[in-house]
C-alpha cells in the first residue's frame, strides 16, 4: 500500500514538471496574464519539488506549505487582476492579496505554526480562488468582452477551469484537515493526500493545455 501511495504522489510531479518547462519556454512570447500566471507556476514547481525531496533532508515539510500558501495566493491574485482588469478594481485585488498575506502570517505565528498543517489559511485561500474563478467565468462568458478579443482567452479559460476544479474539490480537505491528521491513522492521511494529488494532476493538465494552446498561436 505504501508503495502505491508514494507512486501516485511522485507521478503527480510529472504534470508539474511539464507545465514548468512549457511556461518557461513560452514566457517571453506570452501576454501579461500568462506571464503573471507563469510566476505562480514557477513558485509552485519549486515548492513542490523541494517539498517532495524534503523527507530525506528535513523531518517536517510543513514550512514549505506555509510558504507556498503565503506566496501563492498573491501570485494568483496578480494573474486574476490582469484578467479582470476593468471588471474588478485593482485596489480591491491588491487589498485582498495584502489582507490574506497578513492573515496567513498571523495564523502561522500564533495559531497554526509552521510545523503544523495550516488548514485555516488553505481554507480561506480556496474560498478566495473559487470566488475569483467564478467572477472570471462570468467575465469570459460576457458577449461584449468576447467581441473585444481578450488576449489568450482560450488559455485563460483552461487555467481558470483547472484552478476552480482543484480548489473546489480541495475545500473539504482543507476544512477537515486537522481532524483527518489528528484523529485518523497515518494511512488514512496518506490516502487523503493521494486523492488531493489526483486533483492536482487534473489541475496541472488544465494548465499545460492552456499554455500549449497559447504556444500554438501568434504572440500578442
């Protein structure tokens, strides 16, 4: 069973690696939205691979999760700010990013320290991304917006769908994270993360598809 669980976990790294490579390859010819999103990909790839290697180096890899959450949400807000420009005020978007950053730092310092699962911050992050993803679906379905020719609309649609599916399915894990890890067996916790990794693979396949579609179109 352990071999199966770890096989799934490490297989889930392959879509991440492929997406990081494609994002780096297309960075210079990408529009501003995909460039902003690429920084989330680079951050995510770095944290994921360091975290995966950490069991052989560190006793606890939770500090990497705290760092990923604190830096990842502002990167995604930056991406959504470029997509929703003119639809949601930039001040509101940056206000969300700053408020979340303050919240997650306070959470890591006083409530769920860096060596424990930061379920509060993850839950709030998921709510924010789900709301922004829903706003983006509304924005992309607006006929007026489509007629103006939004740059990289196909790529953004795939990326937004990946984020929405991942954070929606992960919401319950984040909400019940402490209960799962504190009351159930280690095997149950690992199995939960296998399902999490499967949805992560779905998300990164959406990312890769979006970036691949962009790579086949002329640069803007």
